[in-house]
């Protein structure tokens, strides 16, 4: 059907003018009623005029009884429908308002309709009488007598013979429509009827505006409460997934959507955490990717991305939300200091617009969530930094303890080496002369005790060792293999050897590692011995190596009882042991060797076994420089032929060592002169006639290496033998550059002293 327009269209200004005219008319009517008694008209005329005036006054009072404010909206709408039905003699009256979500016109209040009928009505805002009024923003009427053809689904469902509809304005825009209909034909709707209807529409419009303000205020308060509850939840210390889950739930309530997705991640990188409310399960967490079409758009945006209907976009790849039937989408990136740390994705199956207050609320939620994620990340970084600082402090303390112990060990080694040298020298010289068996047994026991003391000193020297930078120990697997063979043989010879121990090895190729091969071998021996002694009743010891990171890893594990809790803090303390007859230097020496090589040593123990893990940094492979003369620590073996004799200058400040070496050399015919310092030695050398200079490394006025260099400068033909307790711990190139021909490790047996001097005599240059 086509509605009949009523020109001119009445707007708010016209309505206000009509209200003013109505007020004037009321005043005029009252005045006429007062003067009616004095009029010259007949009584019947006066009575008819009074009736008309009374009727008009009643109509005006009916209209003015509909207040624009002050009543609850529902009650006011009902009052308006009552007045509309009575004043226009309408059988049906209905107030339509626009639904914010669907955009359709739905009944809000009415007369002449059943409740279930009203609940089932939702009109297209562009068709029919009501739709045209809403779209064209003007008054339209319908009269079946003038236009019998009906083309309106609403009128067809709820028949009327006459109808009128006027727009209801809210904030300058049409927000609804007032409809009135008569089921019987009567007089057409007059201009007065239209003006009366416009007055009621104005009152209804004011009520609608007031209601929307109240609703927005309520929504705003609810949003603030929602955000406040999120702040009160103290999200900073929670896991990212819990933070995102709470944010997703809050987003659904703030924007009134069916589903939300919250994810944390650095831009288009990998998703670090994921949570959702109603959307995650529908889409599938395994399919969520930051590079997915819509999510990538949200991550790359500086502000919110609002899509009323994602299904209706003209182009672009089909994403997960489109596949699952979602339409309205709101994407809000979570940013901290300009950096995207996450994304809030809100979706609804109905196409809809998002209100500005909804977008602002979600923006605030995104900021709070981003701050919580950033605080969580900062907390983790703080904890990690604190853990690293504690580890660094522990490593520094261990290194400092190792340096102190090294100084202590160096001093002890110097003093004890001299004593053991005297004991070994004297015992061996006396053994050569002793005839009775009891005397020889006593001297042999003395010699064995001295050698045991020497072994302890060598282990102490592991604390004092100072490897040169860049020194290479070679293949860690080869070192471990040698150490295992040595350890197995040592345990089998020991009287208190543990029960049957099964040793297994898993030695993989490893890169050359930094450190001293000798020191590392001793460290591995200590670790394997500890593991074997941890299974006195029998068990398994496993040694494995592998390349790891920028170095190599050694793991020694056993199936013993583990280390007691009260003992663990002291396992690296020197001389601490729980086994009678042991020195308690194994782990202490091993840790010192590993730390000085730039590695780390970790011990993990539990009931049922202990695992020691050693990591050493890789170093460039470098062939070892042979030690001058014999290898350090090995001594020099005498040749089969008679040893040559010569003039020997012995430089040694320790009286006991000096006497032992003197006796060993003079016993085979050498001419020996002794001095106690380098200055005296050089003075004697200047006089000539010296074939070999035998010097200690540690002299009071300069080192033995400096003396060797000075000897070579003054007497090119004289050979130099260096006595030292450090052996291979000395830098081999430096020893050679100093002019040392033969190096002899203290304490040395007399025959090795004589062999070293004999080798030096053969190496010296002719005068």
C-alpha cells in the first residue's frame, strides 16, 4: 500500500508552536466560559458552545497529562498509548523503536495487541507504512476507502481501515514511530489529530532520550565496575593465560558479544599465551596464528579495528572467524610503549555496530591487560636476573675460595716438597747401603710414606694450578677413557675396594676443550673414584661425554644412596669427608680445575644416586710443546752406558733439599758447588768452569727461569736443569724460551737427579 503524506511535515519547531497555541487557547477558553453567562446568544447556543469548549479542554488536559520526564519509561509509554487510543478513537496503538543490535523496528508499548503478538513483530525500517515513516522522517496516513490495495505485511497481519504513523525524534534523529489504527472507517485524520499525535510523539521522544541516557549511565557504571574488578584481581603476579582468560570474559561483558579471544605475543611472532571466552573453542586453539588475516590486521593497527559485518567485506582472504559464521568483529591491539604485546579479538554472530562507550571500555581493558602482561614479564625478568646474580655470586665466591685455597696449597706444597725430597733422597741413599732386612723394611716404609705424601701434594697442586689462556686439553672423551682405566686399576688394588662395581661408558666425540690435560685427568679421576666409593655394596657407575653448545660435557653418575641433605652444602669444602681414611680433596680439586678452565661443575643428588655434570668451553686444538728434556713429572732414565761426570753448580736455598741433591751427585763422581741464591750463582758462573747449573724454580732474589736466561747469556755452553714442584703446570714455551735444557719434578729420586744431570751434560754445547 502507499501511505498518504500529510504536508507539511511537522518538526520539533512546529510541535513547540502548537504547544504554545494550546496554552493560549486554554486561557482563551477559560475567559470565554466566564463571559458566557453575559452573552446574548440563546441558552441552547450557549450550552452547545460550552459542550464544545469542555470537550476541547478535556482533550488538552489529556495531552498535557503525558509528562516528558519524571515517570519510568515503561509507565510513560503506556500512558501515551492510552491517550493516543482515546483521543484518536484508535483500536490499535503501538510505539516502535529501533533495535540497536539488529537495526529493525520492534514494539515497545501498545494497545489492542496481545503480548505474544508484540513479541513476534520486527519490521524492516525501509518498507511498509511504519518503515517509510522511519526512513522518510515524515507523517503518513492510510485510508482503506481511498486506497483499498494493501501492500504492508504488518497491516495485513493486524488489519485496520484507517491508520496514521508519525516519527518519534530523539536527539535530532528518528528513533521510533508512533502508529494508530482504526478497524472501522470514519472521518479522516484531521490536522488537529496530527498535531495532537505529534505532541504525544514529542513527549515519547523525550522519554526515549532520557531512557537511553539512563541506560548508558547504567552501562557506564557497569563497565567501570567490570574494570575495577579486573584491577582488584591483582593480575600482575598471575600467569599470562589466567590474565588473558579474565580479559576475554570481561571483554564479552563490556561489549555484549558472544565470544572473545585474547592472545599474547610479540607482533607477528609466535603466540606466547592464548585464552578466550566462547570463541577459542569455536575456532580451535591449534589454528590460531598471528599471521591469520584478521589477527594480522589487528596486530598491525595503531588503534581499534571495527568491522560491522566481516562476511560482507568485498575482498580479502577468508579467515577463521568468517568460516565459523561470525559477523561483527572488534580488534583492539594491546600495546606497551608503542610495542604490541597482545591482541583482543571480539566477535558476534550478528552484524552490529559497536557503541563508542563499548569501544572505549575495551580500549581501557586492553591497556590494563597489556600492563599486567608487561608487569608479569618484568617480574620474570627480575626473578631471572636475581637467579643469575645469585649464580654469579656463588661462582665468584667459589672462584675466590679456589684462589685462597690455591695460595694455601702453593705455600704448603713448597714447604712439604722440600721435606719429602729430603726424605726420599735420604731413604734411597740409605737403602743402597743398608744390609739388614729390618733396616731395609723400615727405610722402604719411610720411602712409601714419602711417596704417599707426594701424591697428596700433587692433588693439592690442582688447587694452585694456573692454566695459561688458550691452553688446550684435547679430547675430553680420551681424557675420560684414560681416567676410567686408571681408576679401575686403583680400586682393584685398594684393600678396601668396594663391592662389584659395573662401569659403563658412553663417550661421544667432543671438541678440544680449554684447560690442562693433566689437571683435568686428575679431576675426572677424583669424580669417578667418588662415584665408585658411593656404591660400597656394588652398583653401576656411568661416565658419558658429548658435545654441548660451545664446549663439551662430562657426566659421571652412580646408583648409590645419594648425598645427605645436611652434607650437601659442604661437599666442595677442602678436607671435608664422610669416609674415614680419606682426605676430602676430590671434589674441591675437581671444582677448582674446572672453574679455572672457564667451565662449571654441578652436583645433583637424590635417594638412589648422584650425578656430577662438568661443562668445559671449547678451545682451538693446538699440539703440545714438548717439555725440555724429559716430560715434566716423568724424570730422566739413566742410559745403559756409564754416565759422564762434570762440574755442577747447585742453586737451592732449602738446606735439606740442597744436601740430598749434593749427596746424590757427589756419590757418582760429580764435582758439586752449592749456593743459595741467583746472585751468588751468577758470580760463581763468571769465574768459569761450570758445566751444568741445577737450580730451584723459587729463589729468594729471582726465579729459576730468570736465572736460566741469565746463565745462557753469560755462558752459552753451560746446560741448565730446573728443579720444580709444578711440573707441567708451568707454561712449556716459557720454560724453553728461558733456556732450560732439562726439567725435573720435585721430589725426585736420587737416580732421577743423576739421570737429569747426565742428560744435561750431553746436551750442553762444547766450550
